[in-house]
C-alpha cells in the first residue's frame, strides 16, 4: 500500500543525561540530523525546562522532526515524520542516536496517509489541474 508519509516513533534509552539537558546541544543535533537526511528546514522551536529536559521541533518542508528529553532517565522520545521518497528518515535516526550515545534505538514505523481505494503511487504535490479538479469536486459536494 502506498502512503503519503512515513512516521518513525523512536525510543532512545541509555542516552547521555548531560547531553539531554542542554537545549543548544539538542537543537544542534536535530538540525544536523535534518540536514543529514536531506530534509529542507523551514523553522525550529526549542524549549529548555526547569530543572531539566528539552522539547523541540525542526519543521521541515517534508513534515517534522521532534524530540522530548528526560535526562533523569537517560531517555529521549523522537518523532520523525517525512513525506516523499527523497528524505531518508533512517539516516536521521542513526545520527540522533549516535550523537546522544544511544546504542540500541527502538524504532516503530507507521505509514501515514493511506488513501482508501487509491491504487498506485500517491503524489505529494498537486499540479494546478489536479488542484482545480479537487476544488470542483469539493464545491459539488457542498451543493448536494
């Protein structure tokens, strides 16, 4: 089955607690991971909690890479959601896990955007003619 996107749910245990506490380190790791997997960075937002822990997201044109850290447990939860076939989210997982000193990341893959009744490859960007057809169908459904 074809899907619009791939969502990786990443569990990182045994990470360096010192690295997980620092917002600038975490931001740098996620930005470099986005670059490593050839994503197009649109924006970033990170927050350091008191007494410790970091949450952040790198918004990419292809979706997002996010993280939440629990330094007291040496744990980080990472989500990597990508659309299209160009981005290699596995590269981002390996980069993040290595930098946070996690030896055995656990990854669950969820296929997102599976369209019922659709066969073949799904387009990630609509052409102008496809967009007009969708708009016309939506307008007709509103009338009826």
